[in-house]
C-alpha cells in the first residue's frame, strides 16, 4: 500500500513538472542567457533593392510598404478589404456604475454577410467627471466581459459557450477583475472599451466557422493558401471594428485611441496598430514570441512552438521558418517600427521567461532608428532597464516583478504614458 502511494506521488510530481507550458526538459526550452548565440537582425533601414532609407519619406514610400507586405504574406496573413455590414444595439446603460463614477454600457455588434452572423458584446466604461472629450483604451478580455468585474448585469457572449463547458470556473463573474483596474482608469479620466476575444475569433480548435473570418466571401476558397489570415489577423481586424463604433459616440475623443493587448492579444495589438493609424498609442503587454520578442534570440518560447498552438494564430507561410530563423527577412523590431511615428509601449514581467523579457526590450530598442527619422525618441540604450524603472519616450518600456499577467502597476505605467503623449 505504501509503495503504491509512493509511486502515485512520484507520478504526480513527474507529470506536474513535465506537462507545464514552460517546462525546459520536455520541450528543450532555453532559459540560459549564455546559450543565446550571436545573431544578425535584418536591416530595418535598407530596402529590398539595397537602397538606404535615411528619411521618413523613403520609409513611408519604400521600406514601410515592403515590411508590411512581408508581415501580410509571411506572418499574420492578409487582412481582407471586403466590407462586412454591422449594426449596433445599446442593450443596457448604467449611469451610476463604480459607485457613481462611471457610465457603463453594453452594446451588441452584429456582423452579417453571406448568410452568416456573428454577435459581439462590447462593454464600455466611461468616466462621469470628464467634461471634455474622453480618451479611450481599447482591449480584448480573455474570459468574457463578465470576468472583468463582479456585476450581475453583465451579459454573457454567444461564443463563450463554445469554448467553456457549463460548469467551468470561467463563468464566474469577476474571475479576472484584477486585470481590469477600472477604478484607477476611470479616476485618471480614461474610458475603457473591452470585448471577449472569443466573440471575434473563438480561440479553440475547430470553431473557425463561428468567427468573423467565415463571413467573408473568399472564406472557403482561401482556406489552404499560405498567406490566409488566421486568429491574430481576425483579432486585429476586430480591434478596428471596435474603433468604428467608438467613433460614432460624440463624447469620445476620436484622436485618442490606445490599443492594449496582453499575451496573444499583445501580438494582435501590434499587428492592428501596424495597420490602423487611428490607434495613436499601441501597448503590448507580455506578448512574447510572435509579438514583441525577437525570434532570433531563441530564448523561451520559440517560433516552432507558438506556430504549433491550435487553433492556428499565424499564416501557414510562417511554418517554413520553423528551423530557419536566421533566414527570415524580418524580426519583430520591424513590426514595432511599422507603428512609427505613433507611440508604442512594450512591457515585460521578470518571471515571464517564456515571453523573453530581454527579447521584448531589444525589439523595441532596435525599432528606435525609424522613430529617429521622425525626430521621435526611442529607447536610449541596448541595456534593459531595472525593475520598475519605466521609460516614457515615444517608445516606452517597463519590466516589473511578477508573472505573466496584467496588474495595477502595469495600468499605472500605461496611464502615465498616455498622460505624457496626450495631455
């Protein structure tokens, strides 16, 4: 009996240590900085024909379109230009939310085309004490609008039942409220627009037919093409559709939209910001591989691992580089540079080695030469700053203590950054 118990305990211990996402034994993940080999990044300011890019006109007319094409073809897939009709319905309004400090609205966005319909629920928190136009922070949540605050009036999304069983803990209200510091945001004078990312593209294998991608006329014909967009492209598209609606609200400042994304949504935020200039601030929180982190460092999560995650997040063409990282004509400093001259902020967490904090910083640093073309200020040094020493230049950055998450300190830094850029 004792031997059986002992073996069971050993089995549990082994399973725990071998099945975790960041297990370096099972997946041979590198967490040793000394094992990061030398690499050469693609030249941000040399065109495909060898032309040196030395002013913003050449960047905008030559190099930027080349890089945007690379990311459309090889990384995230091509964003369709077809118009998808949408209608808006205000479902609820509470002008006394957060102890009277905010007006909370729930809006149903209904996308319909080609005989298919996708409903998405947008949750708005608008400060009541602001008499001028309201600057907005846009961002997806992971577990439903109901997860961002413990409020029984928050409606559940249609698509959430596709990704969570009825008895799953994620149905609990306020389950991720610690990620959404509404009190701090509202008191600082900012509004929030959030939506469950499953509403736009369910993040579960086999449910692409329930995503907005299924509404487009070429959905079936393009499925197997290497540059077809997948989840990250869909989420980026959806971020822009949120702004479409916000632009219809008179109280909102149409020149002050910040896009915030955490983890996989940090990847989508950078791609959305690269395509949509209405986001005057783009914030990537712990976005890691395929987001802000340099792939060539081969530290933490690798390109091969992230591309094998199901459902697919990236265009199939990216698979060709799984074992040929050094042959990629791009790396993530180029993605960040596409946002120039608009403000961009990259944030890391000390314990989030999976996302390669140093690689996130270096990508932002190596995007700085493009910002210099606009006489904007990038990151000052190749040396990563210490914990809790935020940099609020036109490219901003901080690394904080803790794990892969969004917390009140992150929001404090983001709001400071927005204050500096907008006020």
